[in-house]
C-alpha cells in the first residue's frame, strides 16, 4: 500500500468543485468529497488502476462524478496533482 499525497492545488480544486456541486444541490459537495476519498483509497491499493495519459502521468475517473484525478506514481507514493 502506498502513501497518497494530494498537492495544495488539487485540494483547492476539490474544494471548488464541492462548493459548485453544493450550489447545484445541497449536500452533493459532501458526496463528491466522499467519492474523492474512496478513489484515493483505490489508488493506495493499486496506483496503476488508472490509464497512463503521458509518460508518468495517470488519471482515474471518479465513479459518480464527471471528474478525473490526475496523478503521478513515483517509486513509493502517489501524488495527486489535479482534479479536472
């Protein structure tokens, strides 16, 4: 199992997306954050679950939302760099 680091810029993008979703439907932002946490848990267990989109960059789609986590896989961890 690997450590997952979420960069500050990705944390901000998660918060912005959650705020937007809450404006559309109250409570949906919390569900979004829970889905991000579940997806991070999947990455901890198997970082290669998401397809490679560039030489060292992978992405994984959130199951319930139309967002992707963009991440790198250095030797001993996973680094989430963006949420798009």
